[in-house]
């Protein structure tokens, strides 16, 4: 084998390694959903605190994602990738060993921090390893396919592991993959960094925005037990507002902010991120409530719940491919509106779920519609978020849309989880704690949450119509799939 052939082979092996870690990051956001009822039972979670299992991960991932990208660019992408691997793997190991809800929430947050270091450094290395053009497009195609399949694999693998090995293994499965990646990384990955005289990091900005958002979520969730007018709720929400205000002032004054507000001069980028936040708010919670409905109301096993998601997962993958083709023919704005409309229809349908529902009669139809809507929404909103953006800001724009979706998902789940828990608690109290009333009370809580989620989807349609520029959308028409901008 010649040196050139060896270098080429090493490059594609490096892509396989980086894509595998991205697969695990995406998988980890989905894999816990099926395990949530089992985790809640074993660790004695209160119903309202169950939302912290996915939210602790999403908030730290979203809050530190932009900082992780800058650290990778300036300190070395391979170095930050390996640090992220260690943090992510340690968080996974300790999360599986958790004996209380507080421990699990803390270690899920540690996982999210590791993911925030891993994801941007891995994608930066992919774009640096492959030359712009057909080679890079092929590599990014592999990357996108692996990322898309992570969510699909997560729900199925989560069901299998929870059913046959215990919920702890939905976290421990990351550890051997992390160890393998850490061993291979020095052999396959070449160090690279961006030459920049400004070596400052806006860690203060990342900490204040993450802490502010976490307190906002905590304040929303605590209203179930303390009420909106309680001193604790008002204090927590007041601290959240203070921290988020400090974050804004810090970003305006920082020499190297994690979120330069100048990027919002692009109306389409602003609109795409607003819609991305609303997509997350409307649909991340859908998986959380569906998993609980199937297991706690219909009595599905974890494995059966995981298998029930397969049509949805396959439909997302298929619709995402179709959405890319439609964007090149119609532009991203009409495809995004169609996707959000289908999501709204599916969520309204879910809001009619009965206590004695059946899979074929009540779940399969809205699942497939939601999946098509997800594919039709995620692809065009991502393209919109990075379209007509300068090369210097492309990395920032890519990280920002991912951050918007993660933060939107966390905030949406907090709001919808609070709505569902409040309704369920009221009905259980009215029934004087009668256990026979619990399935009906849970179902009514889920119904109300799905209906509120449909409201977020409708708000996404309105934001698309008002904020996303038709001229930017039409500029994509006629492009080949390889020419579409990617985040």
C-alpha cells in the first residue's frame, strides 16, 4: 500500500470513528425516553421531576455547545474531542451507578457537557479532513445518515436494554464505545486548530446562560408543587431573569462572545432559530409523553414501546431525504410550513388518545404524520439557518441552530410537563388517591400537553411566515443536493 493510499484509508477510518461518536451523542438524547418509567420507579422520581432526565442533558449540551466549538477551534480539535470523550464516558458510568434522582440529574448534566465538547470538535475535524466539493459532500452525507439513524436506534436499543439488562445500561452502553474511541483517536485523528490572536473564551457567558435556563426550567417545574405565586417560585424565576440579563450584557461587552448578536441581523437566520426553538418545544416532549403513555397507561413493556417507535423512526429518515429534494424544487420556506402543519395535526390527533387506546387505531396514524412532519421541518429549518451566511459565521450559525433546538426542547418539555403533571395531580386529588383513577388522570394530562404542543407548532408556522424571507428561500431552488448548505 502506498503512502497516499494509507493516508486515504486513515482519513475514512477517522470519519468512521467521528461518525460513531456523533451516533452515540444523538442516540443518548433518544435512548432514555423508553427507560424513563423504569428509572422513575427505581429512583423514586416525582412525576414532575421526570422531565429532568432528558432536560439535564439537553440544557448543558445546548448551553455549552457554542463554547465547545470555540475551545475546539483554538485549543485543538483532537484535544477537546478527547476531553469530551472522557467527560461523556465518566458521566455515563456514574449516571448508571446513580442511587437517587439528584445524582442521576447531575450526571446527565455531565454527559451533556461532554457532548457539547464532542459534537462541534468532531464536525470541525470532518470538514477539515475532506476537501471542499464532492469528497466533503460524501463525508457529510455519511455523517448525516449516521446522525439520523442515531435517534431511530436509540428508541429500539433503549427498549431492549431496559427490558433485558436494566435501565442502567442505556447509560453504560456509552462507556465501552468511549474507551474504544479514546484509544483510536490519537492513532487516526490529526490535531488541528484555528490561528487566532484572540485566545479568550466566554466561559462566563456559557455558565450564566446555562444556569439561567436551568433555573427557568426548575421554576416552571416547581409550580406543580409550590404554585405560581409562592415565594420559592418567584425567587427562582427572578434569579433566572437576572442571570439571563447578565448573559446579554456580557455578550454585548465581551471581546469573544459565544453568541455575537450581530449574527441576528439576518432575518432568515433569526426566523430559523425561532422556528427551531419551537420545533424542539413542540416535538421533543412528544417522545417523552408517548413513552409514558405506552408503558404507564397501555401497559407496554419497554421492549414493546421501543419497537412501537420503529415506523416513526423509519418515516423520519425517509421524509428527511424527500425534504432535501423538495427544498431544491420549492425552497425551504414552503417545505418548512408543510412540516410544521403536519406536526400540528399529529399533536392534535395525539391529544385525543383514550385510556384504552390501541396501537393501530390510535398511535400509528399520528406517529407517521408526526415523523413526516419532523423530516419536513428539521431539514429546511437547518438549511434556512445557514443560508446566505458568510464563511466566517458558518460555524457559529451551525452551532446556533443546534443550540436553539436543544434549548427549545428543554423549555418545551418543562412547560408541557408542568401542564401534564398539574392536570394529573388535580384529577388524582379529586379521586382521593384512588389507584384506579391514575391511568385516566395520566391520560388527561398527556392529552392537554399534546394540545399545548400543537400550539407551539402553530406558532412555528406563524414565525416562518413572518420572519423567514421568501427571497432567501427561493435562492435555493435549482441547487443540487450536494450544493445545499449544511449545519
